[in-house]
């Protein structure tokens, strides 16, 4: 009770009879956040989970490679161990020098033997300039690259079939063949010196050899059997796994919760009917039902999601119903009926929000289960199509190489799957503790 | 108490032979079990049985009975939370089950209920302002712009500081929560309040404050009350008239003073058996001897006969009817026939 020091309070009717328990206004959400943060492990799990989600969502922008773009990776990179650099083919240019005018640069086209799939070295060009010097005439050869760093990839070159007479300013001639071997430094200052009175047409073959690895691109987690970067493949795989898990979880929640609330609110026959179907559904092993469904429906992201919804909705329905049965008996629902609020309003504004906590807990656990189940199905080869590899499919793909010691193809996606599921479960466990009505103050 | 002028107008609420049965039907599994030879029956509870009563405008009627006798169920039927399974209920002379949607809604709003548990009767996810303001807003009782001020006014009526309206129920004490519940009911401009054990869950000191609030609101708003309680002291203090209920039936009905002075029905007499006390201020009552029979399987004839000290053979065979024994007094006991 408020103790009145003055004989008469100024406000006539407004004086509260009992003292307020605490002065600040704490919203249920704020309280929920504080409670959640009490477990450091759960907060750690949440941070990891958020990290995983960010990786998955932004995979197209942050992954080093697009694992779905067949032109982006190459067979020769297949099964490289973690930490390897990307491999290239050596480049070969064959060059014919046209009529040259002193002082004017002429680009020399490569004619054949230039292999594709080397994005850096594709930009290499060789140009020739006829110069008059005090010693006579010479053709200066210059190598340029686009982008310029690609020049660093140039390791060696060979010049073949030069006509008799002209010599090179640097490089080493073969003991008896018409073959000059050049190092990368030799290119810094390279010219063909023409002897006095030489007037023949000059043509020769220039073979440029680039380094075999690309120091600018490392496969930190190795590559798979197709030469894909595992890191990129896993980020995309995570994206597929998470979206399949979340989408199926979301729709299963929507369907299950509506049915569960309906069963609880109306009771009687409706309740019996719905709950018998739920019992039936939960009586079958999840994996079996999913296997049968996919055997009938075939592969595909949509089909996997559909199958996961079918095997999961019953969990949500059961949880929502039992929560709603408890909430429905509470007097605020009767009060709402007394206030002549519509049934729809009572179910969706009063009943549903109060039934949400246990459903959310089941939701997090079920999303983890869905991801694991999808991985299992893909591992068994009936889940997602090969063009959209999920973590499960990646594990499955690498399984054959496991015994050959190429562990990374299977193990890293497996670890990613494990971390994802464990972090979701850590968050789910803490949610259960925080939202448990029996533990609520 | 009743005045002569009031007897002319139709009662604000009248029940005519109202009954409420709860039936727990057999589900498929139980039916299957029955086919295999077990003997499972539907569970039927006649929570309220053939109740006739009339409450006049401005009256406070107390409803007393042991736990499980159907007081709350009767209150819920009156408040429109449950539909009666038999009989009819009249509001100012109109049968409520024959009203159109709009009129039925209006009657429903006119009769509001105050609940026992002040915590579970408030939606924990709503702020006080929403708890009180939802129904007036939805039903257009006040315009959008005035809602805020209206909620403040309701809070002031029940002695709550309007500055607390952004809080959630868990931030209040029990007495304050009950006040919020009262404000929520007041906000739809009711004429009739059903108070179901409305102070039972509160501390004794707070009980008195809330009871005083009820009496003040009665004067300020001209309210009529059906006051359900198992606390005879509270009922005596508050009511103009008392009805005693036993296993779904009204067994005695009388003006408060008369009932406490000369209880007629043996059950009432048992209820009123006082514990001798030194202080004369507050009376204490002993619980009635004997076990309360299961409402699933009530005794035949007069439901009270297994516990009644005066029971006759006739009491086992035949249920006594609630009959007038004096002006304004009714009782259901075969003993009254002998006079
Ligand atoms: N929704 C329901 N479904 C089935 N049976 C019910 C329901 N509500 C009440 N009953 C039964 O009806 C009978 C009367 O219950 P009610 O709650 O009206 O008693 P009460 O007099 O209010 O008791 P208390 O003093 O304990 O509140 C009880 O036997 C109870 O089990
Ligand atoms: S009718 Fe018979 S059993 Fe019932 S209260 Fe009267 S005397 Fe007792
Ligand atoms: Mg009750």
C-alpha cells in the first residue's frame, strides 16, 4: 500500500492501492532475450548458426567459384588435396612475323595450340617492333598480358625454327637443333638481331610455357572428383540443405499448427479424426515414408521438400494441439468469449501466440532433422538431383574416394553438416528451456 | 434488499429449467475395446440440473456450494461462455437463444465475468492497454481516437494508475491483476457481472479492497451481481439473496439475513454449522461431514441423502422439488411437506 505522508493527495481517484512490483516495463521479448543469453553455449551455437546462415545466403557472392558453372572448373583439378593451387596447362603460341616497318609495333597473332581454360594466360600477347640500331637492324619482341599480373605466370619459352642467320640477344641456343630456350627474365630484353643484308621473310614458332599452378587461387579444402572447389561446393550445398530444411519446416509448421489448433479448439470428431491421422503418420518410420514417397515422385528439390513436409507436419500438429489444449482451458480464452470476440480472433490473436513457444522449439529441432533426413536421402541417391548438390550429396560423392585416402571430399561436408545440426540443436535446447512454461517465472 | 417497486419489471436475468451436461464421448479406440468385450461408457456429468432462478436489477445474488457442485458452470452459462443443454435463459425477458447475431452479441457484452485466477484470466502476451481496450475497439464502443483516454478512465475506475498501461500482466500483483480483469469487463459497459470466486485467490487484506471495489462499482454503474463463492462470510457480507447449490441443483434460496438466521435445508444447516470461536468478528464454518458424491454417478432421489442426518426412505426414491416455503424463500427438501 502507498503510505500517504500528506493528509490529502491531489489526485482524487488515481492513487494505486498496491505498490507496483518493478518500475521498468519489460516486454516478454526482452525477457526472452535475457533468458536466452544466460547460456553461453547456446549463444555460441546461435553465433555459429548465424555465421552458417550468412555463408549460405551470400554464397553466390562470397564463394570463390560457382560450382554449378561447368566452365568454371576443370577435370585436371580433380581430387586435389586441401591447400593446393589451381592448375593450368602450358601455353603454346606459334608466331609468324609479317613485313615490318621500323619503329612500328605489330601484334603477332597466336595461330594454334592455345588452350582454353586459362583465364589469365588467355590475355597474353606478343608484339614485334623493327628497330634500326647502330649495330644494324633488330626485331624487338615484347610480351604483354591482360591482366598484367598474368605475366608473372610466364615461366619459360622456347623459340623454334628461326631462319638461318638471325640470332637472339638473350637465351640459350640448343647445341645442334634450331631451338632457343628462354627464361622469364630473358623476355625483359629480347630481340632478334638480323645480320647485315638479311632480307628473307621471318617466321618462327614461339612456345610460351606458363607456370602450372595459379598462386592466386588456392583450394583450401581441396577439390572433388569433378575438380570443383570443395569450399564453394559446400557453401552452395549448405544453401541447398538449409533452404530445403527451412522451407519444409516452415510449411510443415504452418500445416501442422493449423490442424493442431483446429483439433484442440473444436475437439470432438474433428479432433479425433485429425489426431488419428497424426498417430498413423507418426507410427511409420520417417525415413521409410520419405523413401517411398521419393521412389514414387522421383528426384527434385520440390519433391524432397514435399516428402519432408509429409513426414514432419504431424510433429507440429501434435505439439500445437497439446499446447492449445492447455491454453484453451485458461480463463483468458473464456474472457475473450465473454467479450464476444470472433472465433477467428480468439484462435489467431489469443490462442495461437500463446501456443507458439513449444511449436518453435519443435520447429528448430525439426529443421535440424529435416536437414539430416535430406542428407540421408541424398546420400542414398534418391534425394536431390546431381546438379544441385546438397551437403548429403557431397558426402555421398566423396564416399568412394574415402578409402583411397582422399578424405576431404566426404569429410568436410560431413563436418559442415554436423556443425549445422549441432548449432541448431544447441539453440533449440536453450529455446526449450527458456520457453518452458513450468520454468517460467 | 428487494423493494416493492422492483418486483414489477422483468428480472434482468432469468433461468428457466436450465441444465448443462458434459458428455465425454467414446473415441474409436474405446469403441473398438467395447466390441472386444470391455464395458466403457460415455461419461456424463450433469453439472447443472434444472435450475430456475431470477436476478432482479441491482441485486447481489450469492451462489454457494461445495467444490464441484456446478457453480462455475452455472456462472458460465449465464455469462454465455457455455450453452445450456436444456432450458432457456432470458435477458430482460428475451430468450437469448432466439436473438439475432447483433442482439446476441449485445446481450453477451451486457453480462461479463470476473474470474478466479487473476493470472490465467489475462492474456500474458497483451499489454494492459490491449487487454482492456481490445473489445471496445473491436466492437466500436469507442472511436479510435478516444480509445486511449477510455482505457485510462477504466483503469482509474478500478483504482489502477493509468501510467501502468504499457505493462504486461506478469508485472502486477495479484490484486492489481484482478483489477485489470475488472477493468476489462467494465470497458464493454456491462450491466451484470458474474464473479466466479473473484477474490478466492487473493490475500485476505487484498480481498477486502477488491470486495469494496465491487460494491463501489455497483453504485457507480448500477451493476447487478451473481457472486459465486464457497466463502460464506464473503457471501453474507455482500449479498442481498443467497442460493445454495448441491450437485448441480439449487437446494435453497432465501434473502441473506433469513438464510443465515433460519436455514431451512439440512444441507444449508450443515454448511452454516459454526465452529465455536472466541472472537465474534469473523465466523468460521466447519466443512460438511461426509464425502462429496461423484458427479459422474450422483445419488438417487435427493442428492444429499447419503450425508443427510434426516434422510427418509422417500429421499432415496424421489427428488424433492424446489418449492416456496415462505414469501421469497424456496427450499428443496421433503421435510417441508410434513408441515
Ligand atoms: N468443460 C467441462 N467438461 C467436462 N466436465 C466439466 C467441465 N466443466 C466442469 N465440468 C464438471 O462439472 C462439474 C461442476 O464443475 P464446476 O467447475 O462448475 O464446479 P464448481 O462448483 O465451480 O467447483 P469449484 O468450487 O471447484 O470451482 C464438475 O464435476 C466438473 O468436473
Ligand atoms: S430431502 Fe431428505 S435427504 Fe434431502 S435434504 Fe431433505 S431430508 Fe435430507
Ligand atoms: Mg468453480
